[in-house]
C-alpha cells in the first residue's frame, strides 16, 4: 500500500486543524486511532539531537530546562532527488521555510503564543512538515522531556503534568514508543524505559535508542545493552552518536555528523559487529518501515471506526438541528421553513398520512348521530304542549282547516334543540384540531430546538383554530336556524287529506282538540323534525369541514406569517434563541464530522489505488459474498430488516441496483452494484474506484439451488458453460452495462462457478476490445492434478512432456486446416491485453493448477523453449486431439487457457479443502500472499 504514512499525516493535520488533539472530551476522537511514533526521554537525554539527526537539519530549540513545552508532530516527506528542502507549519499554511534557523524561532514563538512566555506546558500540538530528498517518509511526535523536579518559574505540578501528557500519548495501543536513554547513565534510572515499561509491559510497541555512546567513561561500553543482554527488548536496541555541544557551537552540519557517526561504529572495535544496525539513518529507515506495517494493519479498523462515528455524528446533528443564520433575512427564512415543516406535519395528520385525522370523522359518524338520537322530542311533542301551543297560536280565532301557526311553533321549538348537538360537534372537532397541533409541534424536531418559537407557533395555531371555530359555529347554527325559518312545504302537501282536520264545529273550542287529533299533529311534526335531522346530519359535517378542517389545512398560520413580516431583527432573534450549550455542541460536532468525512475521503482515495491490493480484493470478495447471502435470504424468506445480505455491500458504500435471476430455478446467481460514496469524497477516490461491479456467486450446497448449480458445474467440465441460459443472462447484463457506462467503469467479480462465469464473460468482452477489470476467486482449472505432485523434477518433466505433445498436436491441426493466421489475427494475442486478477490457493485442487500453468511458462522461457510453450499454452490436449480426428466442432475452448493474468497465491496454511476453496479467506488482513504478473509475449 503506497502513501500510508502520508495518509496518516494528512489525517493528523486535519485533526489538529479541527480541534481533535486526542484529549478526553465528550466528542469522539480520531487522533487516538491513528498510528504514530512518540519520542520519549528525560531532559538532556539527547531527544532533540536524535530527531535532528534523523532529519539531517538543525531546527529544534535548545537551552536549559524544559525547552519542548508543546508536542511537536514532525512529519517527514521524502521528495525527489535534487529538489529543494523546505518546511511548512500547519498554522502558517502558505509560508515555506527554507532557513531552518527560522523554523527553530517559529517553534519557539508558536509555543509562546499558546503558553505565554512562562514555563508552562500545553497539550495542543504544533505540526511541522519537512520536505527533503534526504529523509524517509516518517511521522514522529516529540514530547516534553520527563523531569524529576520543578525549577524556578514552574508550578510544583509540572513533573506530574509532563508525565501525564507523555502517558496520554504512549498509553494508546496505536502509539509506537521511541524510548531515548543516554548510555552514560545507569539504564535502571532511565525515565523513558520506566514509563514505557508501565504502559507497554510486553514491549510490543517500544523501540530502545541509546544515545551518548561516545561519551561513556573510558573502559566502559554499551555492548551488553545493544546486544540485549543487560535489558532485553522485543526489538533490537539502536545506538546513535549525536553531535557534541562543541560541534553544535561550531555549526557542524548534519551530513558531516552522520558520516562521523557511521565511521565511529565501523571503526570502534567494540561496536564493529553491530555497525550495520546502528546509527540515525538505520533508525529512521527501520521506524518508517515498521510504521507502514502498523498502519496497514490498522487501516481496516480505522475505516470501521470512521464509518460508525460518521453515522453517530450525523444522527446527533440531525437531532440538534441546523445552526441559526446571522442576518434578518436568514432568520426569517429559518422561521418560515420550520413553520412550513410544522404545517406539513399538521396536514399529514388531517390527510391520514399520520394518525389523528380519523377522529374528526368519528365525530360525524358516531358522536353527532348519537347526540341527535338522544334529543328529547317527547317534551316538545307531549299532548299538553301540543294543545297549549296550538291553542295559543290560534288566539281568539280558531283555525279553519289546519293549525298552521301551531305547526310552525311546534316545529320551531323542536328544531331549536338541534343547536346543542350542532354546537357540540363544532367544539369536538375544535378540540381534535387543537390536539393535532400539539402532536405536530412535538413531531417537528426543529421546534424543539427553539422553545420561544415553539410557544409562538403553538399560540398562533390555537388562536387561528379559535377564530375558525367561531366562524364554523356561526355557519353551523345558521343551518339549524334556516330550517326553522323556512319549512319544507312539499312535506305537508304530501300528507293524506283528512276531512276531520277541522274537527266538529258544534263542539266548543276547548273540546275540539281531542287526543286522536293532537296525536296526529305530534306524529306529523315528529316526522318532519326527523327529516330535518337526517338532512342536518349530512350538512353539519360539511359546514364544519369547510369552516374548520379545510381552513386549518389552508391557512393555519397565515395570520402568524403576516405578523412575522413586521417583526424587527431583535424580535426574530428572540424567537430563535436556544440553549448556548446546544449551540456549542452543534459547532463542535460539525467540526468533528468534517474531520471524519475528510479522513474517510483520504482513506478511500488510497484504498482504491491499484497498489492497494488488500482493499480491492476484500471489497470485491465481500460483494460476491453478498450474492451468496442474497440467495440464502431468498431461500429462508428473510426480507427487509431481517435480510442479512445488505451489510455486505452497504459497508463499502455500494448500492444493489439489480439481481440476476436464473430462468430455470429462479435462484439469484448474480448482482449488479453501484458505487455510491459519500458526497464529501474527493473526485480522485471516485476516479480510482469502480462505478459498477457485477458479481457472480459459486455453487450453494442447499436443496433449493444445488441441482441447477451442479448442472452448471458439469457444463464447465464439458467446456459448455457458454451454452447455458444462466451465462447468457449474465453475459447480456455485462454487455448492457458496458454499452451504458463504458468498460472502464465496470468491474467483474466471481467465486468458483461464478469465477468461471467472469472468466468467460471477460474473455468474450476482451475479444471485442473491451477490457474489464476482473477478480476471480478460486477459478476452476480442470486438468490432471500435476501441481499436487511433491517431486519438483517429476512435476517439471511431466509439464515439459505435456507442452511438447500439445505443441505437436497444434502444429498438426494447423497443417491439416492450413490455418496459418498472422499474429495480429491470433485471438490469443488479442486476448493477452486483458489481465484479470486470479486468486488461488495451492490446497484447493480445483484451482491450484493455475500456479503451475503460469510458472511453467516462465520456466520454459528460461530454458529456451518459450516458442513451444507459447504454442502449447493456447491449446488443450483434448481439444487438439478431437481436432485431429475431425471432431473439433464438438469441443469449445477450455476456460483456463489464459494468456495474461495477475496471479495471487495464498500460501497461508489451510485446514481442509473447504477452507482452501472458501471465499472468506480473501478478506482476511493477515495473509501470506505471493503475487506475480504474467504477460503473454
């Protein structure tokens, strides 16, 4: 993997710029997850001299007491030979320092800016990048020197403060420790060794450096320490010889100092046998190499941490809401937007998208009819009341035919009672609409963010509903009043004629209204009132919906909007007041999210580069695994949240856009994925990544799909895979995708049977001039198991014999058919431009022959028989034999005949065939792999 140290350098710089220094806080930290090398040692142990010797420049502050008072993150970048050396500080991004004396002064000045001109310390790091052809890619963190007593001008806690700062860096499991100890002091008193042993008791992360070897007393040496006899460490001790104070005073340059250091170890008898691993140059190279190894092993974990933390930060930021605009227009827009969201939620309640609106219908369908049914018409239509009202209506002149005025009074007095249920319906709907306001308020997160605005919006909505209620009540009661003011004449005209309506004229006025007559009047009035009630049961809901529900949907906050436009900026600001702690938290989260997104983009840019084989191999293998799990989900009927397949592609920012279905048993045998990286990713990461990946699974040994998969396996043995409908479906999907987005944007991946599909599809497309990136895991190679023969001479002899026989048959077949094609017309030569990535395991007998297939071609070239092998490698023995006997049409070209490939062999031991043939082996981080590029010549 290239640029790993540069990658970590970029992320470290972003951490510092955005406030992540690895300190304990309520925010997630990325700094702690990044591998680094911390330089630890006591004061005057030679730390600064070691760093300057590694860099080859005199650039660090010097003096007595505590000179390093802030962590210095020193990032070394190897530049091209002959290029000019320069330095850059993160806090001065546009300024290049070519004078390293000015670098020293800027370190002092920047320290004073943070701590003042006192002797206080600070944990905020200074970032210094040095670009030079004389350095190796390396990142070191120079920490304040450990001390035992506080000097004048320092607080009594300075000893513990420095130790705590050093410990906060080196106790992290991703931090390598460079422990500096002077050779002219007893190692048992070494501050660096003591604190390193406390945080790293096994020594897995500690490198010991012995300084001032040349200053040891005469008759003493450091051989026992350097050989690990006095104090054994996991990694060998490295001795260095720094410039003396006299050399520094004389401005002896670092090139001369390095030369003298090499001469010292080479010419001193005690150290001559150790000279090859002594000195600052060896130290720098060893640290750089080890740091790359550590970074490579930690990258998957860092990626997982970044993805998880981004999701958590986005969730919390979403909960906290967006920040407030500074200007009046922005504030007004924010308020209007929040109100729009509330209004939308409210309408969704009424429209049934959210629950609650159905309660309005319940008022109309249950409450109103029940209330009308409960009306006590008996009181108005009792015999006494009917007689009284009719008699009063007649006055001094009894009615002649029918008591019309009496009817009117009876009907009016009865209909008036309907006002109660009508008014109650208006109030019930009003209560429901108010409840929905509170629900919509609680379901609008943005209103939770601003309590003052929430109160104003709530009050404004309730006031609007109150106004609508009054309008609705007025309109609804008018409906009842209209029924009272004008009776339906047709109802009475349709009543049957009654000659005795007028009664007996000979009777007195008080006797003429007998019970039968009065009962008939009551029945008539009740029938009319029931007819009116039936009509009002339908018209009252219409009035309420029109005046309340419809208006609430249309203009709930209209009055509030009108008043809002008249408010001054100060008043607008008061509506958007929020807890200062929330504002501070949002700002901190936004910065941290920016950091994690930039880190994600940086890692992905490196991850998809062609030199990062592990990432490309792991991702494509995971996408193939996703196809396996898709089919298992189908078989087990796991859907939606129960499905197990999506994480296999979503983790890598892929989206499933199509499943490939077999037309015979309807199983899922392939999938097309689209790469959908976060919008924050850089363009170059997208350029290096695939836009689409078409993946094919292998055989599943489950009843639902095994029979069809096994049938396809048999077709591979007979070289007839191209004749199957499954391959045609997959091949058509590849053609369509290439035609749509171009061959450079499509990758193919497959395992076992799926690898055979990829091989055949890739060959087919390559012969048409479309060279697709392809990843074949355990591709089948069906031939005699020569690779399993242990005796190398026998194995090599058999392969040579096979090549000679195959080449001879090829010449015979060509002579018989006069098939003397030019090299440019040779399909094998055309195909050689396609270089698929093959991943095989020698313990997997289904694919292990690829190892011998390509290695044998190389050996034949070495012994001068390349022409024979080039001819033999284009043909199979079985195919040529059938051609010679005149039956070539029955045999297709075997899949394994491949001119070029990038072959990766997994040399890690496998327990059994299942493990050797398994897909899971290819995403393990710690594999013993051997990779070779084989190009057909």
